[in-house]
C-alpha cells in the first residue's frame, strides 16, 4: 500500500513544483510578455496610448524632483491574523495558527506560524517565511522557506512554494509543496469556509491534509498521505476583529505515520473539543 | 470622514435665475471616530469588514422555503462563482460612520426655517468622503434647478441620489409646518436627517431606511443582464420587468447605431460615442476582478435600491427618482458645440477582494497621464467594469455629459457612473497644467482610481 501510494504522490509533488516554478517564471516575464501582447492583441488596448509619452514625472508642467503624490497603491500595509489560538482539552495543549503579512496589494512578505504547546514548552512548530506575489485577481503565489522544529525529533528545513487565495464559492485555499534536505518532499493543503449564521455568528469548517515523499522516522511521519484534520468551529464576532469560538477537531493518520503512532502506543485518530480565540489587527 | 469642511457659494453677478425667499445649504457628510487610514487598512485585510448586511445561511433557508431549493441556489450561484457579494453596495457603513447633515447627527436634527408660502432654495452638497446619499423630503416635490452649480432645465422629482463631490440645488414650496429631510446612505445602514419647519423645534415623521436590495444582473453585466443568463435572477429579484426590457433595448440600440455608423462611413465617425468595447490589456491581471462586455448606455436608470419604488410599495404612486437622463443644461451653458476631434476610452476597474481600484487596471502609481491639447474638443468614454457606482470628478475643466447618441445633455464636474454602465462626455480644456481626475469615493481614489490629466 505504501509503495503504491508513494510514487504517484512524489510525482504529484514534482508536478506541483514544476507548476510553481513555471508560474514564477511567467510572473517574472510579465512585463516582457505584455510588451509583445500590445503589438499583436487586437482587443488589448494600450493603457498608455493617451499619454503622448509623458509620465507622472516627465512632460509639460511636471513638478521637478521626485514625485510627491503617492497614494495607497504605493504604500505598504500589514496585518496579523491569529486564525486559531485554542486549547485542546484532551491533549491539554495549546495550538496556534497565525499568519502575518507586510507589503503592497500585489507583493507581500508573509509569515505563517503554526505550533503546539504542551506542558509549557513548544512541542512542535512550523514556520513559513514567504514572498507572496499576485498570480491573478484572487490568488497569490508564495515562495520561501519553511522551518519545522520538534522538541523530541529532528528539525527540518524546506524550500516552500505554494498558492494561497480565494476559490470560487468562497473557499479559502492554501496549498504548498516543499522540498527539503536529503530529497525530502512534502505537500500540504488547507481549505476553510465561512458560513454566516447571522452577521456575527459564523460557522467555519476547515480541512487540512499533509503528505510526505519519504519516511521521517525521527519525527514519526510516514511517506504518502500522513494525516488529515477536519474541524468545525463556531465563533461569535464581537466585532470583526475579535471572536471567541468553540469547536471540534477530528484528526486521522495514515500509512507509516499511523504505524509509528501505534508502535509508540498512541491513538491513530483523535477527536478534540477546542475553545479558542480568532483575532486580527 | 474626519477634519473640517465648509460650503463655498458663488452667486452669479447677474443674480440668481430663480429667486427664493429662503436659502439653505444642506451639506451631507460622513464621520468616523476611527483613523481613516486605519479604516482603509482594515478594508485591505478584509474588504467586507464594514458590511453587516451580508447574505446569511438563514436568508438562504428563507429563500428555499419561499422559492424552492433550486431557485435559491441559482439566485446565489453566479455570485458565489464570481466571489462577489450581492450586498456590496458600499465599502463603509454605519458600522463606522455617523451620517451628518450640516455637521449634525440625526438625533441632533439640524433645523432650517421657512415661512409658509416661501419658495425655499436648498443647496444640497455631498461632502461625504465615501457615501452616496438618497435624498427625499416626504410631502415635498423637489424641483432640481442646478447640478454641480450649473443651471439646468427645472425638473421636478421626489428623490435623488448623489455621490461625494456632486451638488444639486433644489427648489421647494413647503405648505405644512414641518418636513423631514431624509438622506439614507446607499447601502442602507443609516441616514442623515434634518427638519425644515416654520419655527424651531418642530419635527415630522422620520422614515425607516429601506432594506438593502441585492445587486442585480444588470449591475453585474449591464445591458445583457436582462437576457437569457439573467432570466432566473429576474424572477427572483425585486427588480421590475420594465427595467430589464429597457436595458435590453438600449443595448440593442447601441449595437444598431454602431452598424449605421459603419454603413454611412462618410459621416463624422465621432458624431456618436463608439460602442465597441475596448478593454485595456492591463485589465487582464491581478488588479481587475471583472470586465463588462455588454455595458448599458442608457442614462435613465435610477440605480440599485431606487428602481421601481412605487411598484414595490416602498413609496407613494408616481414617485419619481432623478436620473442623469432628466438633467439638461439650460440654454447657453453648453457653449462649445464643436464635434469632438477625437475620442478616448477608459475603464473603471477594481478588485474588491484585494480592495484595489484603478483606471484600466492601473493604479495611480503605475499610470501615465492622460494628455489633452489646449482648447481641443475631445470625447471621453468611461466604462464601469466594477459593481460599484463611481462619482468621477475631472478637475480643471467641465465634463459635458452626452447620450449614447452623441446628444449633449448637461455640464457637470462630477459624473456618477453606475455598475456595468458606459457613459461619455465631451470636454474643452481651457486651463493649462496638470489636473486630477478621480473617483470621489476617497478610498477608491486613494486605492488607485486616480489619474493625472495634462493640458498642454
């Protein structure tokens, strides 16, 4: 079962990586491609056709020196969203899942941090440091590194490339492929949906799955589909930026990951009741 | 939004064309206690952060019980597919704003006086940062005599909508003791209010704001919104049949005329505005979330939330809402009768999810100026590829609105362009220099819907 799974999965990861790389290339080539398009595309009106060659800093009546007027499209904005900061009762652990960004509308530095704290120490954490660039109206490509830390395992470093954004029917998607040391590969996908029961009471289903290209004995992760988590959280937005919630999270492990857990005497699947806070600023 | 403002009234040297016994300035604004730039940055994070009129799960179940599961799903399908909100009528709302009339809250109730039998001139100024107002005075007919400070043929209506930067001067002849001046915001989250009365302290009933209306297919797709694709929506939307027919007609007319133009050939091809849609190549990118290929070109649409109010039982029979088609400059105002020598087309664009606004998909920082020649007669076509109304303000020269048949209508400085609408205006730039041209919703302007115009 494991062998059958592994190969297609590795291929999938490679395919996603290739897609990412080509997207990144396409983005970089953007300006050159556009120049060509203007000459050949019939419908592609030249947005600079009315400028007579003048720019915001050159031409009649232009003010000398650097341009004074810069609007919000050239300003940097930032945000920190703590999507989940929750206590899991049965594990007696605290889980955090946050994302912060700094940048403009189309180019952003992004940090994603996820981790698990129990008995006062950080049990495991995963932190992505990414450069985000707008791919289309709704999605950003993200390129960077991911750092995994384990209290009882071996830390891992990865190159990360992913896509994050809003899919039709309002699904928030976050999909990433990773290439690590020693030929390790990984793939994660997350999806969230917000169902408004009222303007302030919001039910959020959430799904996350992780795949690995290679067994990782040190950290108890098997190749192939490693784990799947499904959660349902009900939050009340006192205001849009501050919302406590309660919920339930079900996780299941598969393949070697499940085997490792079994041999360590742990359950392969798990249902947790959670209570937490979602907030952003 | 914050800070100070005032009204500047310039009286004509020869006196007012329509004398009045009373003259009141009614300046509407919107106030927030938040730092405006903080409010903008919240919209950058979550563009529906101030919208508390969103469609909920229970709205859906209500629709299912009223119209059946399939119809309820169909009603939402296009919106969900396109990741657009049908209640996205404004970016901000009473969640952060207090709507003010002459700087006074609705509870403060600004009071203007008159004597019975007076002709009263009300100078309505929308000085809001980001809010359209729908204004009416229950019990009074409003005779619009000026738009943007320019005399128009008097037109009598019951209600009008105006956006930031627009002004309307209105004559009323009150007979009762007290009237409420009621200005609800376009997204229906609140209102500004004041009273006209014969003595201080009187009040008249204050209407409830209307419930917010979903944007329609017409607002998304323009003229084709009434066609086959919109059929299912049409049954369900409160929008009337007549509006639909009308928009279809105008679409058809525009197409016919472009064909005439081609057949005749020898006539001035610029006699009428071009009806060929030409999207800029920069509209095909991350900055733009939709483009309209079948814009409506009629000027007689009062806009979302103001259509067929009498038929829907929201206003008395015969209630008339001002539209752009009702406005005609009085003789002599439009003094340059030359046909345009050339035609420029620009599209109003945006990405609601990223909260980014632009012309032709280019925010100000990426744009180049629009270059106009001194004293030339030029036509500018504006097509709105977004689902919001943009009050477009061109500084330094007039915007002389024409119909889709090239008939000059009215001189404005700020023209509201409705969702999926294509309008055109002529201008003669007399004054040299660099001028601003922008959406007067100030957050749209700041987010990039801003161009420089060079007159040289």
